[in-house]
C-alpha cells in the first residue's frame, strides 16, 4: 500500500512537471512561429521562458507534455476595424508548427497572414479535431491532403469579404479544388463553415457533402455556386441541424431534398436566386426554430406552416409575397406559432393590409420588421401590449393617423424605433418621459414639428437619430449636443435656423452628421476626429474650411451651396481617408491645393464646381488612380488640358466646363479614359480639331464641347460611341449631383442618376466645318443633338429617322443645304427642332403632329404652304417660320395649337385675312409676329382677347380699317 502511494505521488509530480513544461523542439517551433509575425498588441508577450505550456493560447497534455491546443484567435473581431487590425498577428504561418505532432485544436482565426499560401503541412496533424483558419487572408488552393484529417470534427476556412474589402486584398480568395473527393474522408466532421471560398468548379458538391453522415452544421456563403440538384436518391446527411446557404446563384426552386432534413433547427437560404412559389415541403421541417429565405425571387403567398410549432424566427424579406398580411400571419401560421415568434422580418415583401386584428397575438415578439411594404391604416394602440419588443420597424409604408405616448408607454424594452417615411403625426406631451431608452430612432418624413421634440432630451443612450423632413422649425436645442452617445445625426430638410456651437469635439462617438437643406448660418464648428460623413449643403455657413480639416478620418465631406469664402490652401492634405469631397456652389477662392497625392489612394469623387477658384490643376492629381468623378466646372481655372489626368484611367465623369482652359484637347483622352461616361468641356478656350481618338470612348453617354474655338471637320467613327447607339444601356454611375442641359427653348435639369439616361452630344458654338457625318445617325440612343453655330455644309442626313430617341435636334446657324428630310416626322419623341439660319429649301414635311415643344425654321428658303398636320400639335409652344418663301392664307389648322406661346410667320408671302379665332385659340400667346406679309382686311377685334400678349408686330402688310377699340394686353 505504501509502495502504491509512492508511485501515485511520483506520477502526480511527473504530470504536474509536464503540465508546466513542454517538449523542447515544440517550444522552438512556437518561438519560430512568433518570430514570423508582427505582434503589435503584444498578445504573445508571455511567450518566453521554458514553460511554454503556460504561454497564452497554449495547452499541453498533462501526461505527455505535448502541445495539444494552439488558440490565437483574435478576440477583437467584434470591435471596430481599427481595433481588429491593431490586435491582429500579421505575417506568415511558420511551417515549424508541423513539429506540434499531437495538436488536436488549432485556431488562428481573424489574424492577417497577408495572402500567404494555404499551409500544406496542416494535413500532417492526424490528431486534429478542431481547425479554424477563418478570416486569416490566406490564398491559393485548399489542398486535397486535408482529407487526411480523418478525426476532424470542426472545420472553418471562411474568408470574410467585409474585412477583405477593408484590407484592399480583393485578389486573395480560397480556391477549392474542383475534385472534392477528399471531403468524404472527413467522416467525423460535424461542423463546416466556408464563407467566401470559391466553389465555382464544383458541380457535385451536394452529392459529396451528402456522404458526411455526421455533419450537423453546414455554412456556405458566397461560394459562386450555381448548381444545386432538385433531388438526391438517398439523403444521408440527415443529422444536419443547421443548413446555411447564402449569396449563391442557383436560379431554381427550393430543392425537394431539403424537406427530408427532419433534424433541421435552422434553415437559411438567403440571396441564392431561388425562384418560384414557396414549396409545401417546408412544412415537413417540424423541428425548425429559424427559417430565413431573404432576398430571393420567391413569389406568391407562403405555403401553410401550421406544423412549424417550434418556429421562433421567421425572415422572408425581399421576396414578392404580395397579398394581405393578416392572411399570411393568421392563415398560414398557427396561433401557437404566431404567439411563439420572437423574430419576424417581412420587410420589402409587397404586403398590404393593416396592423389591426393580428399584431396583439405576437406576445413573444422582440424583433418586428415590416418596412418597405404597402401597409395602410393607423398604428393601433394595442401595439403597446408587445411588452417584449426591442426592435420595431414600420418605416416606408402608407401608415397614417396619430402616434402618442399611449402607444409606447408599456414598451419598456424598446431600443429601436423606425417609423420614418409614413404619413404619421407624432403627438406627445413636451414633458413626457419615456419608459424606455432608445439606441436608434427614425421618424423621417413624419409630422413631428414645428417644435424640436423635447422628449428626446432624456434619451441619453441614443446613438442614431434620423429626423429628416419632419417640419421642425427653429433652432437646434443646446441639449442635443450633450448627447454624448450620438453616432449618426440626420436633421436634413427641415427649417432649422441659427448657429451651431463653436466646437463639437467633445462628441467623440459622432461619425455622421447631415444638416443639409436647412437655414443654418454662422461659422463652421470644430469637429470631432471620429467624424466620417459630413453633410452641410444648402445652408448659409461661412468662414474657413480649416476647422473641418481637423477631422482626419473623414470619408465623405459635402458642404456644397453655402457661403464658405476661403479655400485653405492645404485643406485636404490631412484627410487621408477621404473618398467623397463636395464643396461645390460656395464662394471658395484661391488655388487648388497641391497635395492630392495624400488622399489619392481612396478619393473617389471630387466636386469643386461653381466657385471662384483660379490657377492651374495641380499635377498631384496624376496619382488619383481611384478617382471616378472630377468636377471643376464654373470656376476661373486656367492652363492647358491637365496632362497628368491621363493617369486617372478610372474616371467616369470629367467636368472642366466654364473655365479658361486653352490649347488643344489631347488625343490621349480616347486611350486613357476608357470608362468615361460623361465629358463636359464646354465654355472654355479650347482650339484645334476634335481629336479623332475621342471616338474610342465606347462608354460615353454625354459629350459637351460647346462654346469653344474648335475647328475642322467632325471626327469620323462617331458610330464607335457604343452606348450612345443603344436605346437602353446599363450603367453603374450614380451620383447625388445635378446638371443643367440647355436646348433651344428648353432648360432641363437632371440629377446624375437620370443624366446617364439623357444621352447627349453638344458641339455647338465652335468653328467646325465640313458635312455632318452619315454615321451620326447610328447614335439612336441620343436624346439631344446640338451642332448649331458652326460652319457645317451639305445636307441633313436622310437617315435621321433612325435617331428615334431624339427629344431635341438643333442645327441652326450653319450653311446646310437641301430639303428637310420627310422622315423627320417619324421622330415621335421630338420636342425641339431648330434648323433656322441655314439655306434649306423645298416644302415643309407633311406631318408635324409629333413635335410637342419648339419648331424653328426661320431664315431659310422654304416654300409652299404650311401643312395641315400642324393641327395635331396641341402641345406646340413655339413656332418660328419667319423669313422664308411660304405662301397661302393664314394656316387654318393652327387654331388647334392652343398651347402656343410664340408664333412668328413674318417675312413670308402669306395672304388673306388674319382670322378672328386667333384671339380665342391662342389664350397663352405672348409673342405674335406677322410682319412683312400680304395680309389684308381689318385687324380682328378678338385679337384684343390675348391678355398675355407682350409683343405684337403686324407691320408691312395690307391691313385696313380701324384699330380695335380695346386691347386687353395693353393693361399689362
């Protein structure tokens, strides 16, 4: 007995010794791993000395002393991106780890191994049961030898796309080998996650995974999967409890075999391009706790789900369910299921109906999201019975009525309240103290004003506050700036007045501010360094931009249309993370700052249009390879076309219009700007020919070179403007900016979302010569074509009828000859036609009923009578036919053009009387010019009924008789 006790004590001593020490060559292997990584946060600080089993992240076997667990997971993954980066191990996974031959658990997740190759030696860890290399930024192929890990139970090789975006390592993705025969060798595998792993060459992935009978959790997310079988001969992976397939492209219905997975607790099939109706097999999954089918193309009412009595989480958002919400919730779910639901998301499902008659049955719900539907009616007071509610989103519906404190008093747990974009009136007492503390609230477009809601003063935990377009009138209360937890603040599109505090630097959590479209004034405040998005447009702020510069982390800065008077020369130099800069429509003066290279790695949009900036464009813009939009229009910038812009080959919009640039337009534009969609160089001093290589810009949609000194012929190859020749063409440029397109008689303003569909070519007011190239008629996607004020000769192309999208065509003040093509009458979208001041001859085309705005053919050599088809032009506003050789009586059919504002038939050979109906039919007429014709008879008395007339010219005719007694328009 004594001998046994002595042996036992000796064994305990040995185990204790081994537990605190480790095998020497394993310690050396760990130290070699440490040497291969950069440990900025010192998470490996304990890795020194002999006792490696006591090091952070290490566990050894008590009996053998071998390392069996290496867990260096970055636990800061749920914090900010900056915290995650700081606490990451950065470097390479040393192959020395192969000496940890007894390793059972390996977790290096959420560190950064900089795109190094997937470590092949891992397949040598035959005892490994747990492997997690997720979000470690490894690259290359996952080797089939991984199938040697037959004891593996947990496998996570996910690649987090969001973190990859931050690191700008878009080329680093896992490539799963096409031959997936090795996966069934992992016969003990229970848990597999592969987010962002490329499976695009694996067509038999379902059949392969079906062999893993022990598999309980399968998560596949964004794997480029396109093939999923509808049926399987024998479903083998029936142990599955969690099936999560998201961001795939199956383009098929929900597979039948899913209904055989009777052990499923969680089924997530999000954004998989699933189509068709909801299958009845979903009702077989009686163990389901969570069902999420979000953002597919499923249609129709959901199949009955009465058997899913354990369901607590239901998400169907982004599908086209359509129909009444009451029918869905009371007709397709059992009362028991509805009462058990804790999470319900039916947003963006095209549901209609009201909130009454069913909402009080959801006694367990904590998360209710019904936004972006067609719900109507009022918000019932019974909503206050949902006492477990934490998240409520009823935004973007058609709800009406009042919301008072009675609705909300019992919602003690409420943290998120979204009611925005409804027609709801918020009516609460000014001294109301809510029983909850909100984190996020959106009441945008609700009727909240005119007073600023004082009850928010007591919401001290508020992080996101959205009150845009709520009718608030007056100043912003000082207490708002003491809510230190605020992260996002949107008070735009109200009637706010007054000044901002001198400093907001104390609001250290503030990231987004939108105060645009108000009546605020005064100096710009000092801002917190945490700020990333700043919107102050359309106010009356003044002063310097220096204060804004003190926020180095800003991403988006929009302070357009204010009274800021000084551009600090080095203003953007410290904004290293800036990607969107809009300081347009201010009074900024001085030169452009020289240090664009400091922000060039991220800057995407720069808009400094409509200021008083001068000098040349700095060469540092050549470094801006990420630049997509550059707007310097309407300043006083000088110099030749900026040569360094040729390196900005990602440009989609370039606007240098209305400046003093001179010299030639360089040929390299057509080679360097292959993505360019909008090019505006109008109203400068450019000279020389239009470069021939400009026609290589296949993606160009909008070209404006007007008001320059360009000469020579139009370049050949205009039909190379591919997108201009397409009636409908997709584009990916969307901007929150606007532009004005001026055509004869019409001034059209477009935001740049719409501008991309307004395809236009304007070469007017230059010295261009030669004929109009025949290939221009191929551009049948053009809305606007303006070649006016040049020296063009020859005929108007006969095939102009092919340009079926034209709304405005302007060739006036050229030297064009021949007749007006008869086919012009087939352009049914035409609103403006101006061929004036040319040498056109022949008769007017027979049909004009399609033109709805302006016809100007004055100062040509046209002859014959005015065609009767003008009687169809009830929307015609302006008709100029002066100084031609037209004949006949006053065109009888014009009496049906009741919308005319201007009628000019002067300097022709019209004869006969001026008809009495002119005074009755043209009630909107402002200008009537009939001078220098052969009209005779009396001036009609009813002409005096033209009350809006501003100009009347009947001179040089053969009129007789007395003047009418009273002219209604004389009074004005």
